């Protein structure tokens, strides 16, 4: 019999107990109750307006602004650009954050379940729904709710790779880690930490098995260049 840590995503979800399903529903209800009215009632902040103006530009100009002129991470702007193509209202930015916040709940549940069973998963889902970070940024038209979702996905897939120890799981975990710097420059910090852990655990294993994960890692180079560009904009130092 396969262990619960080695089950596929689909089989794991179909075996979720009624109590866990109730906890997920309660977490969603709590989060939506906290966020729903904020989407239309809170005044538009300057940072949200800037994000919207950048996201509304053509994709080529958008990437040039984010990756080169400014330095940073493009994923939130690209998703907002796609959202504006469907609905041109400024509320699109906030609904994008609400969607990311809502999606983070089942991912955190799965992460908790992998680490400590269904009870831990239910607690994790309720905690993230009640968290301050989502009560503030879950309806804010910037990338922070998306960063919570990306962090949850990256952590969940990393734990899964540790449990399965297969090349495919490692490549999927690398793909999840890719999301972090694609959403925010500081995402490079947990990626660097996870890479060091992965390299230590992978020592002695065939190099060829790690090639898919390595190829995913190479796609992070443009984000590293953009991050260096962003650090150069501020010129923080003690001289002058």
C-alpha cells in the first residue's frame, strides 16, 4: 500500500474527510467575509494605481517597464493585463488578489496535511484564512496575495519532492519555486535556501536525474538580472 505522502493530488483530494471539507468551507467563508466589501469600498491607493497603469500597457512595454526600466517581477502585472482584457474596471486588480487569497487556502491545507495529517491541514487552512496578511493584502491590488499563493505552492511541492525523492517531483518543485521570484524579487531568498537544501539532499545521486530541475533553474536568470537592476535603482550606500 502506498503511503499518504506518495499519493497523487487527485487521490489525496478524493479521500478528504467530511470534517476537513467542512474546515475548508469555513476557511473560505471566513476569508470572503473579510474581503468581499473591501473590493469596492476601499479607496484606490497610489500603489494600486501604478500597478494598474503598468499592467494596462501592451505586453512588450509592460515587460520592458517591469524587467528593465524598473527591475522586478512580472507575473502579477501579466495576470492583471489578462484580467483587464476581460474586464477593464480597476476592481480587476483587487479581484485578482481575492482569487489568489482564496486559492491559497486549499494549498495550505495540502501542505499541512503532508506535514501532519488532515487535522494539521484543517488548522493551516483556518489560520491562513484568519491571517493578518490576507486581511490586509487579500483585497489589495498588488502582488502580495499572489506571493502568499506562490509561497504556499512552492512549499507544498518542495515537501512533496522530499517525500517522493523522484526526478519528476524535483522538477515540479523547481517549477513551484520559479513562481516566487516571478511574483516578487524577495522570492529569490526562499528559492536560494531551498536550492541549498535540495543540493545537499541530492548529493551522490546521478546528475542526469536532476537535469529537468536544473533547466527550470536556468529560467530564473532573467529574474536575477531584473533584481540586480532593481537594486541599482536605489543606489543605497554609505558614501556620498
